[in-house]
C-alpha cells in the first residue's frame, strides 16, 4: 500500500489526527490538508516524509479548485471537516447563523466532491465523515442535527447519481459517539471513542477490496466500543 496516496482534508482536527496516524501506520502516502499552517508544521515534525502538507480549505469552490490543483491524482480522499457551533436552544438561532452552519458542513463536503473526487483514480475511495446527530435530536444540539442530517442526504444523493458509473466508491461514515481527541482529552469520559479508534476503522474501510456498494450500504455508523448497550 506504500504506493497509494490519501488526501486527508481536515487532517489536524480531533478525528483527522487519528485517521492520519492510522494511514501512516498502514503505509499510505498521506497528503494532510488543513487551514492552520501551525498545526501542519506539527504534523510534518511528527511524521516526516510520510506526509506532505497543504495549507488550504474547502469552504468555497475557489478554495476547492486551488486545492485540487496542488493535489494531483490520489487513490482516496477522506473529508473530516465540520463547522463550529455554540450550544443554545434552536429558537435562539438567527436564520442566517443556521444557514451558515449547514453551509459550513454540507457545502464543504459538496466542494470536496466537486473538486477532489475527480482526482481519485478508478477503483479508489471518496469517504466523508459525519456525525450520529443525523438520527438524534438533543436539546441545544438541534442545529448540528440539521446539518448532519443534510450532509447524510448529500452523500446519499452523490451515491445515487453515480449509479451506472461507479468509478469511485462513495461512502459516508457517521461517528455516533463523543470523540476523545486532542481538544477534548481533559474532559473526555471513559466511554468516548478515541481518535485512534476512529482512525483504525477508517483505515480498514480504505483497505477493503474495491467493489460497488448500494446506496443504503454506503452510509456506515461507528459507535464507541465502550458504549452502553
């Protein structure tokens, strides 16, 4: 697998950090993409020549086009980005802020699909990471649930519109758990899933033999191995 290249967008976030480590352990040539140059410098210091870094984003089509021009052909793209949000009741959200949150999640994944998926070689993978709030509504998290549900529908649409020409395997992984990552370590509970557990799961998905998958089989869910049954 050492000749295979993974473009990881959102490589320095809580989830992206785990995916990056797992991919490097499995011998992928990783291109780590982040909007934060300082975090990319830390990635380069940790992983050395196993990782190439690009400072860029997928917040709009112009950014997606610039990133695509720097990337070149790859064997897989993993998109691990989401917009930040304040916790407050839904009726306290102005409509423009809700629209911005949805756009920051759904729009970024659409930009990645438009500009980065065409770079994936035949038989490769395009995998988006989402959240379990797509099926769950908790007070003060309603805007996040709206955004994650919309993102899931985007992936379902991408998968269905690719029928008849399944050049790239398109999937979404919903992480239905709180994440114990670098930014949450001090407050994380024992039952939270770790970034490395997510990373290993994602790396396993990318290692699966390439084969067409149906629309319903392409939306996957991952829970913490320590979640209460």
